[in-house]
């Protein structure tokens, strides 16, 4: 007739072709892990260590950009002295950076 018969081709390599077709996807996930996920986990681990190490007298900067000295540390909150006789109470998670002692005198 007018239509010729079509036959399925068989792969000579078999399983090797299946792995090679998934290799670019596997490489993409590896690159994604090392460029995005791993640095984010490292930063979260460092922030957690900073929060756990907070103590009275430490100089810190909060998420809102306020710099001050820790006056009191509680379970969930810290009291930060931002000026003489001016104290604010913030969640521990709002502390972003620990400063070197004596930094506030230079500001």
C-alpha cells in the first residue's frame, strides 16, 4: 500500500542511554545544591550559634538597623540599650550581627 511499515528501533547500549539522559538533570541539582542550598544552611547555622551565644554586655545590630548593647537576655527576648536610659525589648531572632566590643563608642 502507500504507507510503509514502521518498526521500533532497539537501543544497542540499553541501560547506559537511560543514565546518560538523566546526567544533565543530576548535574543541575548538584550545582543548585552547592550554589544555593549549602550556603543558606551555613548562614542559618551561624545565625543560630550567634543567637545562642548572646550575653549581657554584647554589642549587636538588629534587623531594623539599630545598634546597641544587650542589657538582659531572656528565653525568647533580649533587652537592648540603644542609648543611655533607653532600652527596647526585641526577639532574639531580630539580632543579626554581633559587633566587636567598643564599636558603639566610635559611632
